[in-house]
C-alpha cells in the first residue's frame, strides 16, 4: 500500500503527508503511543532510534535520538540527530498534536533549526487505516528549509519501516 500523498501548502505553511496501511487504526495508533513500537520505526531507513524519555500524554514529551547505521548513506553514516516532541493534545485513537524540535542528546533545543507543529490523524479506511500528518511551521522559509533538508523523503522512508512493523 505504498501510496504516499504529499501536499505542500506554502500559503498556510503546512505540509500534509498521507499514507494508507493494511492495519487497524488502533495498531497504527500504537506505533506512535507505545515506546517499543516507536523505537522500531521512527527515523528513516538505515537509521536506528533510541528514546531517552517517552511520555505520550498531553504535556508529556518524547526525547529521541536517531543514528545512521547504513554505510551506504556515506556522509550520514555514524551521525546522530536528536529531537524532542512535546505532546500537546491526545485523542486516542483518532489524533494527537505535538511540537517537534531539533535538540541535542541532553534535550537542549537547537533554536537555529526550524520547529514544526505536528497534527497526526488516524482515519479508518475500509479494512485498513490512513495516517494523515500535517506539519505546520511559523514561516514559509522554515517549511522550505525542512523540504530542502529532505523531510518528505526521510518521512516516506520512515513510513516504509512503519509498514513493515504493522505487517509483523
């Protein structure tokens, strides 16, 4: 079901990525809300994820690090990238929202990098479900920066890992 739809809405500083899965909405929800599942799929293919803090509840946060373990990714191999997702709202199993920011291993926010608000929806779709992710930035320039950094390609790759987890 590798049908990713990407909609760039620069006027509203929003990137919408949608993908359907042969899995229930509840299973798709668990991929975000369960620490062990989250670590197994978060981050692009060829990267592993470690979670330092995981509190998937309003006011909670997920502090995660991703490390490139794929030698074929050349200059990225061995590199670590850290992020923190501050959970704002949770409506299980329908949606959640969070502020996602780049940080270091100690959780100190990198103000030079763009932040984005995520609104993630889980929609029943026939025998499966659809993931709808809206990424909203403060400025068009921030959205353009995320796109230039390969956000669409990275997240699409990450969704391949999610599909494999859901199929297991």
